[in-house]
C-alpha cells in the first residue's frame, strides 16, 4: 500500500481532482461489489436461438451453459443476482446496496521487473445514482511517467533518488535520452 505521505517525501505532490454528479466512474473499472443504484434491478432475458447457442458453445466450450443461453444477460454482475423463470419468461434479478464508500490504492503491476501504472489512487462515495470522487493525478497530467517514477523510487530503488535516476531504464525512442523527469522531484 502506497501512501501519499511517502510520495510527498521526494516528489511534487499529485494534483487532487474532484467530481460530483451522476455515477459514472468505476472502482477502477466497474462499480463496487454489492452496489446497485436502484437497490433492485430486474430485466426480462431473451433466449438465444438454437443456432446461436450451438455457435456460442462451439466458440466458447469452457463457459457454463447457464450464461450462454441468453442474449442480454449482463456481462458484469457484481451484486447478488438470480435468474428465474416466471410465466414462461426468463428474468434476471439483482439486489444490492445503494450506498458505498470505496478507497482505491494506486493501481500498478510488475511487468518484466519494471512497474506499470494502471490507475490513480482515488476515494469514492456512491449514493443511489450519485457519486463523489476525489482522485490524484500527476502534476502535469502524465500519470504513466509520474507514477512509474514514484514506483521505481519506492519499490525498485529502496527510496534512494540517486539510485532511482541512475537505474531508470526508459529512454525516448527518438532521442535515446532517459525519460526520467526531474521536474517531478521535490528539490
């Protein structure tokens, strides 16, 4: 877990951004688990034809048949859900909480022994169809470079700025110069 206090030791602090409005930002890609802005969602499902079903099963033999039977079954189901049959029709029912508070850490992965930025740290409050978000971005907007430099310093250089700059591996494709950006440093 990377704390903003750690980043502020050696780097210019990330810029804070705010959003208040209709829920549109996921955590990081989808809405949080067990969140349903309407508490209860129901939807009539449409069965696939026999030909569509056979083509689907041929293409994706590893998927469960229950999920393959319907044309309009939601792909992302993050709350408690059921599929049921009523009066000869199939329905999808989902129940969730209309309120959620979520804190997201800096999203990154290690790829070939180097850090890769995925998403900015953020704080979310969901309330029915509304959302309040605070997220932190690079001072100049280049999140990839900023957060990868921070991660390189924290995780790969033992918080030694000199070592981080010397061992930084990325170069500009045209100029062949290091992409290490000293304007992000607190000096």
